[in-house]
C-alpha cells in the first residue's frame, strides 16, 4: 500500500472517531435535557447510533488498511486485542460482513420480548455475550450498541429509550470478548470462561450499569406504581438501591431472565466450539520433521 493511501485512511479514521465522540456527546446532552430539551425521543437514539456506526466504520477501516500479510505481522498485537481469534482468520471484507450480521442479530433480539407474569424474557443478554465471543470485545461493543439503537427505532414498543440498557448490553460484549482471550487451554476451559463471563456480567452489567440506570434515572418510568407503593410500605418508607435490586431481581423476576440466557450460553457456545474445531483445516507437519517417527509404533 502506498504512503498516500495510508495517510488518507488515517485521516478518515480520525474524522470518524471525532464524529463518534460528537454524536455520543450530543446524545448524552439531549438525554439529560442539557441541550435541545424539546427534541423528540428518537434524537438521542440517532446520536448514540451514529457514534456506534462511526466506531464500527473505524474498525472496518483498520481491518482494510492492515489486511496485507506484511502489515498483519507488524500489527498482530493490535489485531489480537481488537478482534476475536475467529475474526483474525478471516479477510477484511469477511470481518466487516460478520460484524454486520451480528449487529442484525442484535437488532432482532431487541425487537422481541416475552412477558410472563411480572418477568420480561428477552435474548439480549445471550446475543450480547455471543457478540463479544464471536467478534471480540470492541467490535462486539459496537455491534450491540448499533443493534440496540436501530432495534429501538424499528420497534420502540411505546417505551422511552433506555440508553443505559444499551450500554449495559454493550459492556457485556466487551467483558465477554476480554474473558474469551484468557489463555485457559485445559480441558473444561470453555466452561470456566463462560462461568466467569456469567458472574462478571451479572454483577457489573445487570446489577451494576443496568440496575443503577433504572434506579437513578428510569425508576418512575419503569417500576409499576403498585410495586413502588408496596416496597415503600414494606421497607419503612424508603426504597434504597439495595432494596431495589432485591425487588428487580426476585420480585420482578430479572434473575430468571438472566438464568435462562446463561443456560442457553452454556448450551450454545460449547456446540459452536466443537463445530469450529471440526471445520478447522488439519495442521501441516513442520518442515524437517521426520515421517519415520510415525512408524516407530508397530
């Protein structure tokens, strides 16, 4: 690749990164009412989606710029930090295609929910973790953010946009991608990684980011008033964050939704691992290795 081409791509990448930062800032300011308080609800969604699109485009640009074998060897550490091992084996065009497919899967999962009594079941947790495992932490983060924003625009179901839910799901992909990079090669390592992902996402994302956003920002929008009145009466007139976690996970049944998604992860991911190993090409013997060693055992 020529130097002028690389410089042009670098300039475009910088512009995309700046666009992403500006879009995210506009979305946050609009959501908080600091900027354009009369703006429609979809405005902040568009801003956050633009930020995700800009970051996704920047990653695609990196994949295209460093797609040659020589450049790939020089930037191997950067690639391994960004992409999953699955994407590292693909060409630049296939990387972009796989990220787009996972983003579409996230859009579909965000459009459908199943409500049983007070519990809402969805598969956003499953698709978010799969995005991180299949794509890597950063591409998975982008795909989930984009899928959540576009899924809301397609079918909002009458709810305001909960951007902290999107951030929580995207953080799940980031955590899953990071944990999947851990060098645990022993037998059962897949289940160890999955267990670690489940614990971290439950504590940091579901009970952390998601629940904190619901408690401090969306409590009046999300929590049924009869449940609020019962909680205030039962817990002495004060609904603190700890009490809210108990209500959300056990009274409203969020823990059951999490357990269903985690159970599906333990069923799907090992199956995908087996399929990947079966479809992998056989490893060629190293040069200089004697074939006589294979004939020592009669």
